[in-house]
C-alpha cells in the first residue's frame, strides 16, 4: 500500500483516510485539524498541501508526498505561491476580519502554478466572530481547486456553522515509545542524552506529554536545563501552597517564574501537570508525569487538599490561556499569585 505523509509521526488511520481521499480525487475542500501544541497539526497541513501538488501524485506505489520533486521541495522551503499560511499578527490578540477578506479575494484568483491552492489558518480559534463569518461565506461556496485548512488547539471555540462545513480531524497524542524512537532517529541531542543521561531523556519525554514539538524544544540543551530549574520552581510554588503556607513564601516562589512568555507558558504547563498528578495519584496507580516520587506527590496533594487543588488548577489553566494570548506577563503572574494565595483564616466547611 502507498505510504502517506511519512513525515508526520503516528496518526496512521488519519493519514490513510486523507491520503486515500487525495488519491481518489475526493478531497474535502476544508479541514479543521485539532490537537495540542506540538501534536503535528502544522506538519499535517503542510503534508496535505504538498501531497495535493506533488508531481509524483499519479505514480502508484511511490510515497505521497514524494518529498523530492520540485513542488515538494519548494513547499517545504516555503517558496510556493499557492500555499499560504495565515497567522495571528504578533501585535494583536485575535485574527480580525480584514486578513480573512484578503484571503477570500485571493482564493478567487486563479492558481498561478498548481492544481490546488491551499490556505492554512493557524490558531483558527483566535478568529473574531466577524472573521469567522467572513470565512463562512467562502466555505459555503468554495472556489474550485481551493483547500482551506484550519488549525486549532481549541476546536470548541470555532463556530458550529463553520464546523458543519469542514472535515474535523483530531490528531492523537504520540505514545512515549513513538516519541523516543523518533527523537533518537532525528536528534543528536537525544542520542547524547540516551548515552550520558538517560533519566533526563525520559524526563523530557514524560513532561512533553505526547507533544512531539514540545519534546523537540526541550531537546534544545538550554531549554532542557530551563526545564530542570523550572521543576525546582514549580516544587517551591506547590510547597508554598500547602495549608498554613504564607503569602510571602508563595510570592517569593512565584517571582522565580520565567518572565519570557514562551518559558512561562512551559512553566505553567508544568504546574498544571503537577496538579493533575496530585489529583490522580489520590485515586489511581496511573503513571505520574511531573513527580518522580509517588510518595511526595501524594503527601503534597494531601497537604494542599483536593478542593483547593481544583481551584488552583482552574486559575493556572486560565493564566496559561491568557499567557498564550499576549497578556502582560508580570501582571499575569501577580494576578495569579493573588488568586491562588493561601487563605489564612479559612472558614470551616459548613
Ligand atoms: Zn513530490
């Protein structure tokens, strides 16, 4: 059988389904690809665009995309006029209606060099309702030879009317075995770690929690050191959250959080992972993702208390989502600190 999208790890069933549709000429005109950051949405979108325009498309038996023809190479290099990617402008929190209108006009121009014009909209959940409605018009009557691919970490924020006109593909998280195999085959740093510090490689794979992009970023040495020191900061914060803990201790631990957005997002994810561990460890023997010691995890969880853990989880998850949306980083940390601060004179539960 023909091999489809071999650059994308895992997701065998999805790859076969979309690949076969391309082969049979029954390609949907719009997709919504959902999955966590690092789950391969962008990679799959590129692979679809490449397969549609690959010069080896008609050759039975060759992989699709072939990866070596002129079109494939130019798409991978980002030099192909008929594949366009729309991202949120850096200085905005949303994708407004204007860029969508421009995209729509472009869709009605004829293709300049290919059979298919592919439009990828990254973080599609950030489109304003007005922008989504503008897109809806083109989804209702798409021009021939146009494929629209929406990428989203939060598919539930996309209007139902849009969702009813696109094919939804949920990317699965990668298994630890798949990730280990992939990293060892692709990354010199992964091979070095597996020889010199196998524990660290395993810690990276575990904290990436099924997101390959995350694992690759953590492979970068500086980041993996940051991850180590990040773990310490997170533990300090959790200890400060114990019943009877003081605001001053929490404030001091929170001020060790990184001030760079990308690193702060990572640190907040570590806190979320740690809280999930503590909630789960109470009820199950499932594998822990943050804690290396189950005993420490259970003890700390007891000392904070489940109800409070749930509240803290909500507050951190909310901060994590703001952090990805360009909120001011130092305000975000102080607001979060105020929200999760220990209650000194806790009312007794009635
Ligand atoms: Zn090709």
